[in-house]
C-alpha cells in the first residue's frame, strides 16, 4: 500500500527541489502551475507524492519538514487529511494510515 501526500505551497523553488532531490522511496509528481481564474490571487504550486507505507513515519516527516518550513504558505494533506507542519502531527497521521492499511 501507499501513502498519498499532496503539498500545496507558494514556495515554488521548494517544490522543484522536492522533485529533483526526492529519495528513491518517494515518487513526486508536479503538475504545471495554472493561473488563478480571478487574475488577482497568487498561484499555488502543487506536488503529489506517493510513498510506500513501509517507510518509517519519522523519516517521511523529517523529509517533508526539511523541504517546507513555512506553514503560512504551505498546506500538506496526507490521505485526504490536512495536517499542520508539525513533526508530531505528521508522524501521527502517517502512522494511523500505515495501521489502517495493514
């Protein structure tokens, strides 16, 4: 089974670095950025990450927090649950997901 993570951020360089520096256990897809329809809102970069559920939660959390430190311009969704950029919360949600997939 896999863990699906969606990262939505205004930190465009971080998303591109995430894709280029991804470890072997993370499959990162970055769809093209689209302009906002109202023409006034800032665009968001999105990264879709697929990770095998056998990877330890602390390793995944550490990797995400290393890449995205600004919680005001970044949201992380793990298996459709939005989480704060907090190591403990990320680990808890990943571990819940891993337990449910067993």
